[in-house]
C-alpha cells in the first residue's frame, strides 16, 4: 500500500481504502456521478461552435488541483479534452499515477507540487475547466483568497466537489452556500449542481457530498476566425512559415531568410534596424515554441461585442496567429473594458 494513494487504480496499485473502488462517491464513480454530469449539462468541450469534431476537443484544457494518482485526468482525456494537467502534493500518489499512465499509454501530465507553496495558478495555462474535488478547504485562507482574485481570468469553468463541514475560520468554507458566496454574480454564473446521488447500497457513501460548476463572465472560448485577418496578409503568411519551421519541423532557423523577416524589413524600413528585426523575430520564435510546450499562459484580451462575426482584439495578435498556424480553431479570450 502506498501512503497517500487513495484512488483505486486497480491491479497492483492498492489504495488505502479498497471498499471505495465501486462507490458512486469515490474514484470513477465520483467522476460519473458528480463531475461528468456538470460537463454534459453545459456541453463543455462538446460544442461544435467551439471547434470540436467527433466529440473531441484537441485544444481544450482541463486542470485538476489535488488529483492524487490522476484517475480524473484519465477520465478527462477519455471525455475529449486535448490537454489535461493535474497537480498533486503526494509524491507516492504521483509516482504510482505516472507509472499507471505510462503502462497504459495514456496522455496527460501529472505534476508533483503543493498549491500555494511552490505552485500557483500562473504556472498553468489558462483553461476551460478547473476541477477541485474535496480539496479546496485544505488551502489556507490566504492561498484561497489569492486564487479567487484571478480565477475568473484563468478558468472558463470551475467545478467543486465538496460537502458541508465545520471548519476553522482560517480555512475556506465548504458548503454550497459558502461556495456561492465566494463566486459573486458580477464575476461568475452558477450553471449546474449535483446534490442527489443515491446512497442506498453504496459500499462507501459520503454524507452530503455535492458538486457545483461556475462559469466565468469574462473568459470565453471563441472562434479564431472572429479575429483573424485574411490568409493573404503577408505577415500572417510569414508567421505561418515560422511556425512550420520552428515548431512543427523544429528546425534551426536562419531568420534573415524567412518571409516574416523580409516582410518586416520592408514595412519597418527606416524605422527598425536589421539587428532589431532579427531580435524581434527571434522573440516570436521563442514565443511559438513556448505556446506549443506550455499552452496559452495568458488569455487574449478583447473588447466586449454583441457582433457575432467580428471582435476587436486589444492584446495578443501574434499569439492568435501562432495558434492559428498551429491548427487551433478556437482561443480563450478575456473581455476587458466597457
């Protein structure tokens, strides 16, 4: 038995509580009864308007804090999320979880660290779904407050699995009403809940367990073509060439031979020196490789608009073109300004 491994992976991965394996309140049963119904209720990662095909969302991001051995990461991958990341402080659970993942050829990232101590939200890409399953009330109130200050700009949906408990004043409270108070209507919309999972004949029912999902009012996933200039634009063509060379083919690049450099040299003639343009293009190449490796670390910024066809982008034009060249059809955008 591995200390700290409470998820039942099966086989030679003995968890601390074997009687939880077939419960509706633990392990895969928790995903099936408390988490997946919330995702399905909103059609998260299954909406064709958001660039999803065949029930898969290759660029949608799912993050779980307190993932233990990664059982829900596996479920999120099967559900259709393209990038799945989990954080767990137990080294034992992470060790076994990674071994299980690798033995079964699964694709998700399992990180070892303590949220609020050596890991923060800024260490993750902006995401479509952030899951906190029976974990948030272990945070200190300072960690919790810091997370809440920026969470609406970092996650499109947040799912909590929790239960009402009497907790110290220096810990986040855990009940449904408490969570709703933490997520005010000016930043969040409560979109779905699960409160009535049957307990009869369950081998390890958990009293008063519930789940709730909130949706950010400012972070949205939108089609890239609402922002993109036409493919005939030479800057766009040049940037696409850079993505192919630097990211897809992973080649060493002679910057001065690229279309992007040559177009900048033409447009900035008399204003930028050739070395300055080389530095600028080199920075864009580094940005491309970073986006491929780590994902979108900050959302694009745009003014609110009721027009469904076009949007004015405030910040993030180069990242938008990079994502487009990498094959993304949608992007996470934060609304700012009036």
